[in-house]
């Protein structure tokens, strides 16, 4: 069997134009998915350490995520964050995460969730260019 493929510079130009559009969307979605997954993992970890009936039973529901679009020098950087935002409970999230000198041990839910989500997020980012060109 013989296969012959012909491409022109115009085809390459069209492909590169399409990649610039698709790559922005894919990168934004990948960051958003990673941030949401990290928040869910952190919530699950917090639920195991703060069962119903404890003084911090509502703490897992305070963990959420948000995206920041258009950051960076040229407005094409996507970033996001997740964690316990202080609405409703003040500094309880900070106290639970870092502990206190009065004997409350740190829970470290954010750090442990980052250890879990980090490798899979990095692998997903590495796979992005393959999807754009093949």
C-alpha cells in the first residue's frame, strides 16, 4: 500500500492559526479543571478531619475555587486558586490549615491536595500540544 500526502504552506498557516485559537481554550479549561479538582480533593480531606458535630463542621463547604483570566504581560495567562475563603467564618480556615500555638495541630488540607493534584495537572499540561497538532 502506498500513501502520499501533500501539504502546502497555506495548510500549515491554517493549522497554526487554528492552534492559536484552540490552545487558549484548552489551556483555560485545563487550569479550570485542575483548580476545581484541587478544591474537591481539599474538601474531601477536610471532611475526613472535620466530621459532622465538630466545631469546624462547615469548614469544608468554605473551600472553593476561582479563576483569573487575562493576567500576565500580554493578557494571555490563565491562573486559578482554591482554598478556604474567609466569607462567613473569618480566619477559621487559616487557623485550621496552619494550626495554632495553643495546641491545634495543622490540618494541611491545601498542601496535601496540591501534592495529589500536582502530578496529574502537570501531565495534563504536557499532553496539550499533542492534541493541537495531531
